[in-house]
C-alpha cells in the first residue's frame, strides 16, 4: 500500500525540491503541497471529516511555514490528528531543536540540504508508526479527537456589548445537547464568567501558561467542573497575571482543549490581547457581538479593520451578532453588516434586560428561564452555528435551528 505524504511549506522552490525527492521514494504517494499552516490544518480536517482513513500517513513540514510557527503547527497537528506522523525539515539539526520538535509531537527531523537516504529512512519509519497507531485505534471509529473539537470565539465590539452572556449561553446549549463542552474565559484582566456563574475557584488559565506539555491530568487539575456539566477554564482572579498568558500559550491551551472536547467556546472580551488574537486566528468561528447603536457599531468596524490589518482574521470570516435588537431602532442588522463588511448571524438577540437582571445579579445565568426570549435567541444561535447535535436544541426547552456554520476559509 503506498504511503501518502503531504508536504507543507511557504517557500515554493523548497517545496518543489521536497516534492521531487519524495516522488523518488519507493511506494510514496506525495499529495499536492499546501502553502501555509491554515491550509494544512484545514486540509487535514476536511479529510478527517470524511474518514480517518483518508488522512495521509505522513506530513512533512518545512521550517519556513506560517503564519503559525513550525513547532506550534506540529503541536496542533499532533493534538488534532494523532494518527498522522509529522516530520520537520530544517536547517537546524541541533540536539536542542530535535528535542523541541519531539516535545511538540514530531515523529522525526530531517536536516537540510535533503539527503535521499535520510528522508527515505525517516518517511518509512514514520509511515510504519502511523499505520500501527491506526491499527491500534481501530481506524479511529471509537476515538474522539481525530478532527478535533469546534472552537468558537466570542468578542465584544466594546465593553458591555454582551459577549460574556452570549459565550455562556452558547456553551450551555452545546453541553445540554449532549456535546462535551469547555468554556474558556480569555478576557484576562476583566473576565466575569466566574461572577456570572457565582463560582469560587483557585486555578485559572494562568496555571497552564508555562506548561510545555499539557497532559489530560494537568488539564483536569486546572479546569472547574460546573453543575451543568460545563468544563470551565477561568480568567485569573488577579488581572495583572493575565500577561503571563502569551499568544503561544493560548494556542497550546486551546489546542489541548479542542483535542478533548467537542465544543470549545472562548470569551475573548472587548480588549485585544496577544492571547485573544491568537485564538481568534485559529478559531473555526469568530463572533463579534455588537449592540445596534452608533458607538458600538463604530467600535465593531474598528475591531474588524484592526483584525484585518494585523492579519488575524478577514472581515468576511468574522460573524457579527446583533445583541439588544429591536425593530424600532434606527440601526438594523443589515446596516451593521454593510458597515462592517462581515458575515451576519441570522439570529438576533432581543433587548430584554428585565429577563436577565435577577439571574445576573445572583450570579446564576445558567438558571435563566427557558421561556426567556434572550435565552431562546442565544440557543437558536447555537443551533445556527452547528454547536448543538443535529435535530436537538438541548433539554429544558432550548430551541433548535439548522446547523449552518460560519467556518473559516470554506473550500
């Protein structure tokens, strides 16, 4: 059986040379190369969605790839696609880099300039390892984590736009429908998820920031298990400690969560941090919550433009959710879409704070009445985004909609 090999690199000449050499290997079947980290992950996710058996046995990552650095990309591939063996091609064959590559989940390292013998030996060894893993997993039929969970970020156009409430209710809807769900508070200085759910906690996302290898045991020690079944990873009680969560740490933490939960909802707040930017960039769906007033819509437009300038996310890859909507306001959702240039969620969230005040003040937003128009709208939004199981909107009266997702970079 031929070994399927997927080359990945940003340098066309280097990739061309790599493909030429791979084509000469016995029983090798090089796939069309991919040019960046996003394309690689999307390609693997697309293949895994059909069947784990469709995944290539070997992925060869050239050191010059972006926008995610090679080692971080290897870590994400290893976490999301555990039956795929990754080889790093690099000019630095030092013991330090070899150790770092192995720690990230690589199965081998090949030095540049490429040697036919070395490449052939590495590919053969990694292909045999991949085949053995798939045989052990029974082709992945009973193992979650091949494709990885869905990551949804929720950001506010400005403070008070309603991002935290939306994130909590989306996570609750997904959990109630039977999908294991993690809710992350990445509003590192001013996160309020613990207050909204009246939680006393000791550990937070900061406790994972300096850990190079987040094992299931380490992750279990850091999260808080809520009575609703949600797994919570909370912002630090001391806001100044939020600076310890770097963009690299945030990617690693969210990758570890998505490897273990079907849905990961991340509250990114309204202030852009390096950690928040990294997670918005890697998310399957990025929501931006705004209210239908001039100040908030202008803030939404500024946020969208900033994300585009910083190459975090394009406007058309961002989905705006209109909160506190009323048919009587001058600014309607269609106008918000035209101003921001984004995608627009079909579901709007009505203006009805009276429904929320008691549960917000008590820190019991998870007990919001199922008859609440706000809860019904947010659970309908979860259905629209495909966060609930098909045909279900969760128990306790949660409504369901179709599973229309706003996935990144549709093919």
